C-alpha cells in the first residue's frame, strides 16, 4: 500500500475525532492484517454506537513498537463485515466482544460465542452466564472435565472446560463473564466524581495501572501536563504494585508445586510491600495516589527515608525466598517445560506483558511507548525464551529486582515542587489512546468525547483480555494436573476481563 491510511499519534496524545481517518472496510482489514504481520500489536478494536443511519464505526488501535507510536483508523459497517480473525488471530477475542456488544457480525469468524454474557446496548436480556455450547471431542477414552465457576480457593469465578484423552488435555475452553459489572457503560457521560473510582476498581490488584491510564487520558483531553514530582510518585507507586503482585505470584507458584518455604515467606513479604503503598497514600492497594492532574498525596523526607529503610529489608527477604525457589531441583522439575508457548504462537495470538516477555517478545509499554517518568528513566527489559512456567516465574523475579532498584533510585531523588493542579474541561469531539504497563502487561484506555466534552466512548482493554486464550493454548498437550500451575503462572484477572 502506497500510504499508511491511519493517523499516527504518541501514547497519550489527544486529537480531534475527525482526524481519525475513516476508510473502506477492505482497507481497514488489510491495514490491520499487514500491520500485525509487520510487528504491530492490536491494542484495541471496538464498535462505536450507531449514528442516525444505523451505521456503526469500527475503531482500531495498533501499537507500533518499532516506531514508538500508535496507528488509529476506523471504518463504517452496517450489519456485518469480513472478520479479521481468520487472517489475524489476535483479533479473535475482540470480534467476539463486538458481536456481543453490537448488532455487527464479523463474517467467517470461527465461533462468535459471548465472552461476558452481558446485555446488549438495545436492552435485550443477556444470556445466562456460562450457558452456551462448548467444543466437544469424541472417541474411546475421551472425557470432559468441568472446573468452576465456583473454585476450591478464595478466587474469582470462571469456568474451564477440558477435553481430555486420559490425563492429557487436548483442548481447554474458558468461559468468563461472572464478574461483569458494566463499568465501561458507567464511564459514559463522564468524567465525574465516580470516574477515577471506577478506574481504580477495574481490576482491584491493578489499581495504579488502570488509574494512571485513565488519568492520562483525561489529562490529554484537558491539555494538562502532570507535574514532575507527581510523575515520579505515580511511577514509584506503579513499581510497588508490580513488586507486590510478582512477589505474591512467586509464593503462589511455590505453593502449587508444594514448596512451602517460599510460599510462606512470599505471603508475608507481599504484605510488607503493600504496607509501603499504604504509607504513600493510606491505602495498601494504592487508591488515591493517582489523581487527575498529578498525585493525591505527597511524600516528605521522613516518610521517604522510612520507605527506603523498609525496602532494604524487603529486598533481602525476597532474595532469600527466590533463591530457595530457583535453586531447588524438585521445583525446577515442575516448572521447566510445563505450559510452554512458542514465540511465534505468542505473537500470533497477541500475548502481552509477562507472558509475552517469557516467550522472548520484548513487549513492554514502558520501553516501546514510554509515558510519564519512563520517558526519562527506563528500566532494563526482562525477557526469557522458553515460554514455560519457569520463564513466567523467572521474568517476575528479574522484574522484582529491577523495580526495587527503580523505586530506591527515584525515592532518593524526587523532583521538587507541587504534586497537584486543577483540572480543566475536556476538549469537545476529542480522541485519545492511553497505554500503561500494568504488572500483568499492557493496559489500554480509549476515550472519545462528544460536542460537550463528555465521554461518548470509553473502551478498556486489560492485559488479561489478550492473555486468557494464551492460557488455553498453554494447556494443549499438558497433563490436566498441571492446570493449577499453568493458571497461576499467567495469573490473569477475571474482573479485569469481565469489566
């Protein structure tokens, strides 16, 4: 194609909605398919509400790591359009969502099953969550195992349907939607007093990641530039969130293979890290630290010293717990080779975050599309190549070390100045894409305003949205007894997916 039919923007750059080109459906498809084949990532794909002629607009966002920008383009569709999925598997989950949320039908999609069982915008009743057809196998010694939605642990609900031959899993099908709360629809008409609260609760363990994405979208549309000290505090809080969750995951992985020392240590250490976040803002999960225009709380010298002192103790403790884990042969025997994904498959299905980096893919928004402090103080990229449970665990351990060093460095050199500024009205008929790197991976918020500067479109893509299908692929050919370990090595969010 002679020219790129999309508009290129920076991460968090607001533009007029009219500046996003509307192209023919065939051009729309070919641009996405060619872009993904060339190394771009499908960050978002959604259908906007119908206009007076009942025509709907498809909007796509391609993250382009090689050039460090985002490509935005749109097309009009009436009732259907040729599905992207047969040529671009990364669009698979997006197109199922489009079929569920709008009257549009992606033709030639393999199976347009609902992903959340939510009511349609027209108000038609939703199907009963989990009541749907599933893939089935036939043959001697073939059997089916259903797990969930109620699980043995204190975890969120989700249904897993295994097709097995003996103990070997041939296919895992994942059915979610039990946690759907309607947050995207509730965000329309904002921003208002509820908006940031909704963002903080999109996925409770990723409060700071989603709140930062939301605030950066609002700030771009309001033409606000966050203050330097606030950017530093946001980044510190985000890395504490990453440390806490990675530490918790290492402990849970240890528990899944029956290695109790690291499991016990990490449970306590995770609490210590959450307490550091509590020192920052009064909430252990980080609610209130990120605010529109800056940060909700400041840090004085005494508090910074206390955080650094506690961080030193945490670093010593987690180093000991991780050394025990990765130097124990029985642990490595369970981790290595279990739930492996190839780099090629990971790219084709659009994995992000830890799961992608464990396959050797250098996918990290902090490096590819840097925002805030990360534009000036990047961290080394942590990757592995085997794509198995060991790789996903070891990438977490490497990132813990890098995040601790990052927090220490920037708590010792916080910029002077205020942390908060007043907000402004949002630009009318504006469009922005805000990406952040949550501890699971890429978070994408797409916001568009109407003529009055209120949200007419708000689309959220949690990293789990990209990665649930990766878990299903990782179980193929595995023993069914490996499912808890594989599941925890991804540790995906149910509510972040269900919204």
